[in-house]
C-alpha cells in the first residue's frame, strides 16, 4: 500500500497511525508493507512510529536515512525496524524474488 502526501484529519497520511496501524493493520488485517509516495515522508520518527515501512527514495528529502540515528538515540527500537524489514522481505519472497530463476 502507498500512503500519500495529503493530510487526513490534519495529519500527513504517512504519519497517520490511525490510518496505517489501527485501520489498515488491525481492523483490515493488512500484512504487507506500506511505502510512501514521492515527497510524502515529512518526519522520519513520526512516519516510522505510525507504520510506514519504506520511504520512496529520490529527491532532496531522504528522511528515512535518519532511522539509524533514531535507533541509536533510543527513539525507535531495533525491533520496530526489524518488523519493517520482515514485511518487505516477506512480500519479496512471496513473489519469488529469492528464487534462483
């Protein structure tokens, strides 16, 4: 799923925990990963905590490059980052990207 750069109820979609965690994951049971639209990641901490897994790379803003600093500062746990990695790798595995073909 891709979150947009728009605000939903006053919060950027990629920083909206009610959207990404409560509705998408808990209520709808979504097991995949969430990627941002171009320019939709405004704050690394808020986006990561809200449930964003992957930032669409490119452009002048490379917000998720700050994740290691957030882990070192104790603001994010390594387990939170690992959950994001597992969701992405699981999707890749499911479509055969690790098959030797």
